[in-house]
């Protein structure tokens, strides 16, 4: 007697047979790759990390928190070196870091290629992985990208230009209005963000006054209060101030109060969130901030060095973004800013 079997039944029988064979194979044959099972896959790697500013300072602490989270997640041994945002100190500290012969160093690029590159060449010749955060080192990155030199941070000029253009639009400024930019043009690459702000305001026809952030204010923003009040008293027609420094942006309320101004009398825009900046935005003292997500500038360079050291990955160039924060969306990010994550 012949039995007729439908194609559907044959397919089902084949599937069940294959499933039975699969289930019969010992589970050891399907062990996960080491990268998925090891708790701390970067545990044997030694890294020196530069958070940038003073320990506990605005912005630098967000970077530090991101790096500490990466250390906890991935397991490397990390030494942290704080530099007070001083490029010369960064250079000396880098020399000292190389002497300890770590597996990798994550640097702030503030000194620029001309000052930094000979030291990076020396470190790379010793097999030390170098990568950068916050401020680009374009020549070093181009030369050593295949060896893990990446970048985590903003497109500096683009972010500055975007903030300047948005401020003009947002505050209804017009040709001939006066603005002050308080920035860091003297630093070769870091100054590109300041230049971006200046260019956007100039293109809109504004009269732009520039003040360089001095070393004392760079380290301790409150030290800049006399500079701010002096400028405002001598330029009573100023309508916009842009602070190109997270610490100065966080001190906006102090500056404006010291100058005898009420919220909104002078429009203030700047970079980076902090608990003080959140308070200033809610109070109307600071009206526009561009967020470069410094926590990522801590986490991702640690990950970069681990990926290169353990798996040989090349450098990753990551733009941490330029989203705007103001009164309309501050409530969403405020809890994260309070924890120094945003």
C-alpha cells in the first residue's frame, strides 16, 4: 500500500529532524566567544587618561565620570591626570605619562599638533596607543589612525558656528547689534570653536568684541567676574555674550548678577551643561547652550584603547554632537546633568 505525503508534511518532518539533531549536540560545542563571556575583557590593559581641567571642575568631572564608568565596565587599570586646562601642563604631563610605559594614553588635544606631535611620535615608537578627546589633533590622527588614534568630541568649528547662528536667529539680532565672544582663540585647534562663533556673528553683521579667556579664568571661572563686569560697564549696548568654555557658561548667573543685570537683559549663550548651568537656564540667566556630551568623551576613548589593544581595531572618529538645550527641553536633561552625566 502506498502512502501519499504532502510537501508541507515533508518540510515539517525535515525541520523536526534537524531540530532533534541540534538538541542532541553537546552544549559545549556552542560556547560563546571570549569577548562575550569574559567579565572584564580589557582587564590587563594600563591606560593614562586626561580629563582636561581641574579635579572636580565643571565639564572635566563629566569627562572623568564617563571614563570611570568605562573603567568599571571594561576593567582596565586607569591613571587620571588633571591639567587645569593648561596646554603647557598637558605637554609636561604627557612626557611623564610616556615614561610610565602604559598601553595607551587618552589626551586632550589643546596643545595642538605642532606642540604635541613629536611627543606622540615618540610614544607611538614605543608601542603606546594614543588617542584624543575634546580637541582634535588632525595630523596625528591621520598618521596613526591605523594604530588606534581616534577622536571623540565635537566638530569644533562647526559647533561654534552653529551656536553663533542659532543665537542670532533665536534672539532676533540684527546687523549692527553688539556681541561679545569670550573664548580661546590663542589655542591652535581648540580655538576653532571660538572662531566658528565669531564668524557666524560677523556674517550676520553684528559688531563683535573678542576677549581671550586668561589663565586664571580658564582654571577658575569665578576669577573672570571683574573682566565681565568691566566689559559690560564700558559697553552698555551689548546684546549677546557667548562664552566658549563650559566653566564660564556655568558661571553666567554670577557674572550677570555682578554686572547688575536681570535675566534676559543680555542674552547669554554658551557650551556644555552642568548643575549650575541647569539652574541658570531655568532662571532665564542662560538662554541657549550647545551640549557636546562630555561623558562620552570620557567613556569612548577608554573603549577605543581597549579595542585597539585587545582586538587591533583602528581609530574611530566620533562626533559627540551639538544638540541645543534651552528652557523648552531642560527638564528632560536636568536629572542627568545633576548626576554629571550630561
